[in-house]
C-alpha cells in the first residue's frame, strides 16, 4: 500500500501533466484570448491544498470533503472547456482539426482524471475509517459531459 506522501505525489504528478497538456494545447492552437474564463489552475490548487490538509489535520473528514468538492470543480472546468471548444468548432470559429486534436487530448485527460480519483480514494481509505454506505438513483457518471444520476452516500469517521 502506497504511503500518504506517495499518493500525494502521484496526484500532484497527474495534475501537473494535466495542466501542462492543456496549456500546451491552448498555446499550440492560440486559444488564450478565446478561453479566458477557465479557472482550472485555481481549482487544482484548491484540490492540492485540501489533500495537504487531509494528510496533516487532526479531523480529516472536512478536508476530505473539500478535496472531493475541489475534484468536482476540476471536472466541471474540464466539462466546460469541452463544451466551449465543441461550440467553437460548431460555430466554425476554430477548425475541425483543433476539434479533433481536442477530442484526442480529452481522452487522455479522462484517463488522468480517473487516476487522480483513484489515488484520492486510496488516500481517503488510509486516513479515514469507512463506516457505512448507500446507493440510489440511475447508474451513470458526469465526466466530461456524460450524464446520469446516481446518489452514493459514504460515511467515514476517524
């Protein structure tokens, strides 16, 4: 089992790759002026701060919830970026080539996001004790615009 610090470093590496790849994409296709409202770096920083606090805080439940909220915010930013770029392709303000390149990058980013989520779960399982769970709703996920409804309740304690 990986240590807290190892998991934290794995998450940081994944997020660094994600940030770098998105930055390279935006720079390569000169999209800085067209996508000015993306706050992904701030969301990633919030997530990393929550991870740090979860490892060091005495009461780990609140930072764990903050980490999940920040991870959801990262996902929302990626979904927004996806929608924005797809809209720009459909309005022909960027080329189909850019859209195709984005779709390839998006698939790669999805695998990174899944890795971050997996490492977060591993970290939480180490710092908190699982108490109970319940599931309701329709099966599905909300990652990069894929929608469905599911309510999963997990209760952790010290």
